[in-house]
């Protein structure tokens, strides 16, 4: 159920199939009997039982529902009794994705967007999970040509190249590290263009109080927003129409001071801990060694905030995190899946030692299924994000600390390799070792100890 709920909140296409009791069993058989479709109905777009009568149509409907905008989960059940019966094909219903409901004509939408931008002195484009990856090239051309300041939400890191000098990149909004600085940017903006931005992505309510023009494809997301401030339009057609217009005005980097402060923090020159290793230096060291096409997955904890803000994503679909429910245990499984989907791309999973202890046995899975990933374990011997929450609420530190876990020993027990890095130079060397090991097909764990207090200046 957690996976379906997370897919619902993260707008991820997912078809889940579970077993169910045969319909022929008597009502008196109550062992493990649950009204599964009633239980899951609030968090799925479509639910249905697969039976021998036309299962092809049932599966097509589930796939269509999951992939239609906004994407999300569909749920199917199959009983053991039905699973062994021959399928009977009755129809050949096509798999089709629903069209946008009541869209605006692209040229009209482009002219309205240009008009609103022309009236703004400090506009900020916020890209959200409603933007499809295949629109990235056109989106980048528009942002570069108009020199518009742009921020992204964590789920779409890589839609714009965060290191491209032609893109006026401000940062990552939506609750990552240095969120106070990002909120300052959205508060300063006199117009926010929510391009594919879905309110489900953020844990704060600033979007309810700022001047936002929502540019969406999803009627569902638009349904919770003021209609007069929504352009419901197909993004590809809109970007093509914008390509034919000239910029309505010049904007001279209205968020320059915020960008400079963010860069100083990323380099460890600002908000660094009083002593010990600055977490941002871990990100920078790995970014220097690993190639730009590296796929990064994060687990949940302070490290998610760290990498969500500061990892320099350059390509679409190369950064993955659980943002909907933020359930621990996501990072390693996501990395294995990413490696199986794109075997030629390097894959880095970033975990805390708490999350690692919950899923470390999956290293054996990674080795067995041929998914040689690099696993970075930031070992702070605590649930540091929970501890920060306790501190913010004036609560005593309780239940957040644990004894060290030898992640390298665990890796070796699972047939993988690993090493401990205690300095940035050792981390860079370990990353090179990890690249060599994974090229030989061996998953590699790098453990780096960190004082949990080091997160405090940025989280």
C-alpha cells in the first residue's frame, strides 16, 4: 500500500498486481479476506479484477489510466483460481491516453504567458513534475532565449542543465536544503510561472499566497487552483508557439544575490559547520569524479535534502527520490531498478546508515540480478533529520541515535565490495575504485562518517 500511496503523491505511473481470494470461495472463509479494491480506491486512478474473460482489455485499461496525465497508480487483483484458466479474448480495445480536458489553443496561451511575463520585473519559472522529459530540449531553448530565471522541484531535476551558463538557474524549491533561501526567491518574485508545477510537490503553502500563473496539462491538478490563473495547454504545442515570439522584456538576473549565496554554500564558503567535514563537499567531490550522465537516487533523510539541492543534475530522468511519502528504503531499490533500465549509465545510490540498515540485504539482489551500482552510505549514527525536527520543536533528543553499522562488512557478506573514506581525498579515490568495480559487474559500497551536526546549517 505504501508503494501505491507514494506513486499517487509522486504522480508516478505504476501498475500493481496482487493476489486475491477466489470469488468461488464461501463467505464463511474469512481468513485473509479483505475488500482490497475498497481499501485501495482512494489512492489509485483505476482498480479492477483480472479474470479469464478478456484480461487483455483489463490490463490495457490499467496501463492507460496509469500513463494518462496526471500519471499515477492502477491496481489489479488476480486470484490463484483464475490465474490457471485459459484467457478468452473478447475485444481488442485500444490502449489510449485521455486528452486534455478543455485545453487552451497554444498560440493564445503563448501570447497570454508573454503578456504576463512582460508585466513582471522579477519573474520566476518553477518547473514541476507535470513536465514530460521529452519536452526538455524545447523548454531549455525557450528559457535560454528569453533568459528567464528558473527553479525546479526535486522530481524534475535535470529538465534543465543546472550547470549551463545560458540558463539562469536559481535552485531547487520544495523543501530541500537551504529552503529558507529558496522560499526567499519565491517570495521576492512578482510572478511565478508554475510550468507543470503541482501543489502536491511541496510541503509548504507559499503557492497559495503568491502570484502564480499555472501552465498545466493535467486537469486534475488544475481542479484545485483558481481557474482564472490556469492555462490548461499541451506543453509541446505551447513551447513551439513561444519559439515564434520575441521576449517581452529583458530581465537582469533579479535573483543574482540568492544565486551567489547558493553557490557559496555549495562550495563550502558559507553556512559551513564550525568543525569537521561540510556535507556539501561530499556532493562536490562525487560530482567531479562521476560523469554527467550518472543517475542518482537518494533514500530519505538529511542526505536527501543535501543532494536534492546541490547535486548538479544535467540530464532529464537522472535524479530520483521519494517525495510523495518520503518513505525510507527507497534509494537502493530505485538504484537497482535504474541500473536494470539503463545498464550503460553509472548509478549512484545515496543512503544514510539508518536507511541502509533497513535494506542492506538488497545488495545481494543487486549482485544477483546484475545491477552493479555505487552505494554511498553517509554514516552519522543517527536519524539526523528527525533529530533536527525534535530540536526545532524544542523537544529533547530521543530515539534517534544508534551504534555504528559496518556497511563495508555487510557489503562483502552480500558478495559486493566496499571501503571507508574519512576525508574528501579518500572519497574521490573511493569513487574511482567504485567505478572500476561496477564496470566489472560488482556493486560497491562507500561509507563516509559524518557528524550529524554538520547538516544543521543547511537543513
